[in-house]
């Protein structure tokens, strides 16, 4: 658990939680993930330092992570059972509780930006072919053929199929990406983007694009989650954290701990990042590690992976 109040704006990012231990990650995976998180912090911080909105900042940070093959979103997304990609994303602004989400898209380079466009329509969530048609009408950048697929994901798919041991296993590293921010005006926003889980089938959609489950922002906080999505949906994790703060008067750290304990009780695992309008930023996870980072207007910049990094 980390919690701090670093000045008049703050940004936190994650690149997934799971069994990240020093013996399980290669030196390249460790260094690549840290560089990716730092680049995302850099992009989002530039927006906030220039007086931009939390909403623009979280979109900017997530776009960087979507292009980074170290994470399970955009390029480098995990593969479906049939060897394709099916991407989910959501974005939400605390002011006005405006939200946009997409599920099951496979041709848009930046699903988070598509979610942002959905936010400008009367709808909250678009899926599949309709979402892709909307992306084309909006002139959003299409991904080049083969852009998303990387060899490591093909190997993971084959291994998973060969083991045939179900949806969530003990080796799971959830590489979903997300960002939460509070800008100088005290407005908060959250964004999350993912390829879901390896070997998913039948049009499975996880928690990421479900407002209140994997992504949430309102007047009290912004939250982005990663983990075994089905449990996060069933526990309504991100909204639960906000409700605990607003209605039960819990401190943000307590609210995050309690919500994740509920997930654990059901058999799930993962993590969250949270910011509040008073610029508290925290992360909490019940896995061995979580790709994560925080930056603030006071100059603070930190990225971490393992559980013992604070
Ligand atoms: N939460 C995501 C899902 O279930 C997976 C992840 O966090 O990597 O789709």
C-alpha cells in the first residue's frame, strides 16, 4: 500500500498485477516495464503540468501503454482462444460522471481514445462491429495488420491451451493498463485498457470496460483496476471503493483494502490505483506484484513492480 499527497496535481498508472516476482521476470521484462511506466507517467504529467485536464492526462498515459508490447493492452494484448485480439477499454471523468467504454474491438490502435469518443455520444458502451464502425466514422487510427500480435503471446496461448487448466491460474500476470489523475482544478479521471485474459472465448468481456467494476470516477475518487475480472465485476470493485469513501466515510486506503479483500474472499486477485480530489494517490494489490507508478507536481516520480518496493 502506497499513499501520498504530492502537490497540486497527481497521476498514478498501472500495467497490471499478478505473480511478478524477481525470479519470474526476466531482466528485459523488468527494465521494459519500468521504462514503459515511466514513459506513461511522462506523457500524462506533461498534460497536467501544462494545466491540462485529468481526463486528457489519463488518456495520454494509457495511449503510451497501449503501444508498449510489455503490457496486455493494444500492442502486446493477450490472444483469444482463436488467436485473435479482442480489446476492451473505458474512460471516466469525475465531474459529471461522464463515461465511455468499448468492448471486443480488434482493429483500433487506441481503444482508450475510442472510449473517449463514445463519451461524447448519448451512449456509455459500444461493442464489436458497431464500435469499430463508430471508430471509422470518427476517423480514429486503425491498427496496421499484425500490429497487436507479438510472439510471446502466441506462446502463452499455446501453453495455456496445452495445460487446459481454466481461466485464472497461479502463474497469472494481469497486464491490463490504467491511469488515474487529479488535475490542478481538483477534477479526477480514470482510464483502463486491456486485451482481457489469455484464451478467452465466446466474446468474453472482463471488468475493464464495465463502469464501476474495472473503471470509475466521481466526486470522491477515480479508480482503475486490474486482476481476475469476473471477480471484480461481481464485487463492483471500483464503484465499491468510491461508495465506501462517500457513504461509509472510509479512508481511501481502507476502502481499497476492504474491496480487494472481498475479491480475495471470492477467490480472485488483482490491484487498484486510486486518486482523490485532494490529491491522495494510492495503490493496493493482493498479488505478489503490480506494475505501477506515480508522479506529482512536487516532482515525485516513482515506478515499482514487486511487493516489497513499497
Ligand atoms: N482485468 C482484466 C480482465 O479480466 C485482466 C487484467 O487485469 O489483466 O479482463
